C-alpha cells in the first residue's frame, strides 16, 4: 500500500504533498530531525498516593483525585531504536514522573525503530474502576511483515499509577480475530484515537485507520469502535452512509485517498470522523465530516446521523480542492442556557486548514478556517458559526500558509452544567502563523457563546504568561490539551516544553505563572501528543 498523500514522519501536518501547501510538512520533518529533548521534570506540592481509585477527575491515572498529564515523544530514540517513541506521565498529586515505552514492563509490543509509540493519545476509564486509562496509538508498528499496519495499547491506571496494577495493559491490532479487518501494510491503525462514556456509563473508544483499503480502493479509510469488549468497524460503505456529492453519479461512496478516520472525536452522545481526502465536485482533497450517534445500529456500529462537505447547505463556504475539511475534529457536550433542561447536544469543531481565503480583494493560500456544528438531541446538524482570521474583530489577519485549524479543540469546562462564554471554548491551532518569526505559530481561543470576534485571545510566547518571544519554526498550535483549570500548550518541534496556562490568564487577564513541564537532552519531539 503506497501512501503518496500523507507525510511518513511529521505529525498530522498535511494530507498530501507536492504543492506549495506542503512547506509546513517539510519544515516539520526537518525540525523534528534536528530537535533534542529528554526527561520531563516537575515538582509541585506533594500529596499522598491514593489507596483506591477515586473516579472523580478525568485524566487521573492513579485515582488520587488530581489530574495527571501524559505527554508523548513519538520520535524519541529508545536504546538504538530511532523514533521508537516514549510517553512521560507526571502525576499531579505527587510530582512523580514515569516514562514508558514498549520495552517497559507490562507494555505490549517491543521497541522497534519507527514505531512512534504515543503518536496519538487519549484517556478514559476503559474498565470503569475509577482510575483513568491511557489509550495509545502506534500507527507505524509493523505487524509481522506488514509495515506500518499499526496497533493500539490501553495502559491501565491503578492507585500505584499506569501499568502498575493487577493488569498492566492490553494491546490490539488487526491481525487479531477480535479486531475487524486484516493487518496490512500502511493501514495506520491507531493514527487517531478518541474515547468517551455513554450516558449509561459505558466506556468506548474510536480508533482511526485512515490507510485502510476498501475492496481494491487504496486508502479509503475506516474507523474501529471498541465498546463492551467488542470491536466493530465502520466506514463510508456501512450504515446507510449518505451520498454527500450530488455531482458524482457513482454509487460508490468511497474513493482512493479519502482517508476516512484521519481524525476522530467523541463525547457521550456523538462520534465525529474526519475525511480530509474526500473529493467533492471533482476537486481532490476537499474533505468532509461524518457524525454518528453513540446509539448502536443493528450491526453494533455507531449510527450514522449526517455526513457533509462544503457542498452541503448545512456548511458555509464552497467546496474547493485542497481545503482539507476534517483534517481535525473535536467535540464536547453542549447545553445552551436558553434550554429548559440539559439536552443531549454536541458542538463539533471541524478544521479546514487548507482553505484559501481572501480579504480586501487579496487571496491567501492555505490561510485556513474552522466551522463549528451543533448536533441536536434529535440528531439534526446545523452550523453554529465559522471562525477565521478574516472575520470582523478576530485578532490577526490572513496570510499564506497560516493553516488556521490544523488542530482544533472544543473545551467544555463544566460539561454537566449550562454552557456559558466562560466554560465553552474553541481552541484553534495556527502553526504556520508568522508572528514576528517564520512559522512561529500560535493558538487562538474563542468563547463559543457570542460572535467569533467578541473576545478571542491569541496565545503565544509573550502573552497570557508564556515566557519568551515567538521563535522561528516553533509551529505552536500543533499540540495542545485542556482541563477545567488549564490550557496545556506544547512546543515539541523547537521549544520542547509543555506549559499549563491557567484559564484565568486567558479569559480574565490573570497573571499567574504557567507551570513549565521542562525537558533536557535525549528526545526529539516531546509533547507531540498530550492527554
């Protein structure tokens, strides 16, 4: 299986190559090859270890009621194995630091060059014991003779920490009978991962397999759900998937290089899958997004609710080649304050980092755009609004190659309450932003209640308490995460630091000093994924 349209090493930076839009990919690959980093060090106030798993906080691997942080370096060298990958965990209650790789006790697999252990990360309580578990994507793992077939590992939490309980971890790949499909070269099983818990309390995970071939169609892509011990696969050929391109007379809904599963997202009510390679109206790499209910169909798959591109009347904009709609997706529950009761709704952010935009008659290549969709309790999909640097009152201005929306994240700081401008937020990565230095990058934070330009905040060195100034090829905006109290910002390709920035600094001009998760020598891309 040949992957001509995705980078082999650089992080989720592009879906294709060969045009002027691929400069970010080339620079990322070069930066990743040159950067050096190592052991993360953090010493917060100590707390006693938990005796049992409290189950009160997300991302709490030892169950002590304090959020922990997992940061990966998928290109780290382990022994003599280049790009084998490592994950570093900092336990928030104790300051203890743990580093894991595929030669660590209990971790599935073995260290091999190029596996990129930790390429994708997410956390959830997969076994419902009150301790969070870490779901790890290893898309470049070779399975037998099948190069880059991919695998996943679930590292179980315990009062002693990850992999230190009665069951350390489990691993799955498509060579196993339980997992649909077959382990084939270039499948990239585990390229993207997401997880949540249904309203009934059933944990589930979604795994992207964007290199999966469907019949003879190369790289059409698929996704696999793991729920209640059962794996099921779904793609553009399953579950009454709608035809989103009225200009295509073909009855086949999938095409070569669609890359279904390149990005995935989940919350208790819905699942979203990005298909950035989708051709629409004859234009390649326009992209689309599919949205599913977590209610299962008769085949135990998520039930398809909607799929659409910019050709759809639901989505603003025009379907154009290389828009890359769905290259990033994120979602969170949404309870508008106008509702009489809390509703089973979701907000879905969709990145279109290849979108060309114009301002004052001047066009800008790959400036990028984000649309946010609302999925109602009944399953209807509508657009909340669009976000771009060309919108009135939004900070900064359009430029070639900004790739606004390369990564997106919907944050609900209070998912069990009504949504407000302070607790429901959109974070957009703009890694190609030239803010006083080429490709320094930045993040932009928008309240999702109110107009796009009402109160957006730029996050980069020199703002919100972050030290220093923008640096060339930092590519800030490629990796970030959030908790109710902090926005975690990583600079894995130059600065090699993960910062915990208090939301008060961003939303109300606070002056608290962000915690810096610092690194030394010995790695390559620390912070490329964070959970």
